[in-house]
C-alpha cells in the first residue's frame, strides 16, 4: 500500500482531510523533492499543488495523486474542500508554525483545523520503519560518506584548519556522488573537541590532539550520520584510555540493539560501560536517534526516551566523552534493526587511527 493510500485509510470519514506542507513529509508521500508545495489528502483523492518551477517535472514524477499547477492557493484549496465536502483538516502540528496555522484558519473560516499531533504521529509511525528501497538509499549514502572520510584521512596533517578539513569533507562527499551534506560538518580539534556540537574554526590541528569529525551525505533524499575521532600524531596513554572507553560503550550498545527493547535501555547500557571506565559523568547527550529523510528523526535513544525499538528502524549509536578544557571523543555508527538483532550499516573500522 502506498503512503498516500495509508494516509487515506487513517482519515476518519469523507469530510476529513490531511494537509501536508513540510518538505520531508511531502517527499515521503509523493516521491518528489521540492522546496515548496502543498499536499492535500482527502478520503477519495490526493492533490499536490505546486508552482511553475516544479509543475512539469512533478507531473511525470509524483505518484498516487493529482498534480495541480498552483496559481491561487486559497481558491484552489477551497475548490477541493467544496468538491469533497471537507469540514475537518488535520495539520502537521510538529512542523507547521503557529503563524502558518493562523493564516489557514483565517482563509478557511468554515473549516475546523485539528492542531493535535494526530497527523504528525501517523507520518512519524510510517517513516520510522524503512522500506527496502529506503535502506538501500541510506546504505549508498553511507558508502559515499565512508569514501569521503578515507580521502580526508589521507590529507590530514598538522597545520590544516578545522574549516579547511570540513571543506575538504564537503568536497569529497560531493565528488563521491553525494547530492549534498546531511548537516553542517563538525571538525573539532584539541579543546574544541570537548564541545559536542562545536563549529569548525580557523584553529589549526596540532600533534597530540584529538580531531572529532561528524558528517554525512545525502543520497536521493536520504541522510547518513557518522562520527570518527582521529589522533593527530602521538596521543597520550590517558587519551587512548578515554578512546577505548567510548569504543567499548559503542560496541556494547550495538550488541544490545534488537526489537522490542526501549531506547532508554540501550542508552543505559552505554552509560554503564562508561561508568565502569570512570567516564560516565562526561557523557552529556543522548546515545542516538533515527536517521532517514532527516538526520534527526524518531526514535530516540536517551535517558528520557519513551521509544520502543522495532524491526526496520535505522538508528545511530554515538557515545561520547567530553572533558572540559581538554579534549573529547565520539564514535558514531548507524545500525539497522533486524528481526532479532541489528546490522551495522557503518563499515569504517573504529580502532583508533593516528595521523
């Protein structure tokens, strides 16, 4: 059953419709990537309204709904409402802004808008389980990511700046076939590596430091997320010990991943490993998250997670230790949850590399 058909099946009756405006969910439902557009799903028919920039391509690409050239959105939506006698519209409460909803309410005063999480929850429930095609796209994106990382490793040497390294990674991801980078690349060295989401600076990398690289590629709309920590020159015994603690937490968490356990439990396994090494107090963020059409999506793996893992999910495992004013270590892999365990999608070795 197509995504559009599944949304239709969830609608309460013929007077109920779904309004989908977020870029990721539009793409998920239609298979068409655009920066603008409005997807309107009724019980009997779906409509994708898009402007002249995308119309011709959308006509030959969009699946399971009628493509409409957007000219006067208000008037065109009103025609659809009247044609299907729609009186109740559910919106994406997790992505639509208050001002956007206010505009719709003002334009369609005779229609009731559902601002609960009903539609967002349905779309999240659908997206969280990846199809074979989605998994293959993510795997392709990950192979691109790994090839780019290998190229950058060959270029690393003291004197390069964090910004230069991030720029090189971006270039290689595109050269290897990526459509774009998944998110602004993190390249953080020395004391900067102790900040989990540091921005690249003009600081040069130096002997005896750790360099954290957090990056990913997009392929056919699907994202990857990978982190490796590299030693620059010779690193201290204590730095190696911290690295091994994080590596142990990563491996233990991956061994735990399987259906029907909570994200909270997996997070606790990683923290327990770090506690055994004496570094748990330096792990300041959640263990992981889902990846797909967005870099961060459901489910979550953290202390407060209420997610239950299921077969078909793809999640990250990214334990870290960040010692303020000194250095940090993070290792991040992506894993596909199978019927009774998981398969690690990330194939780059995790043993400490010193350049």
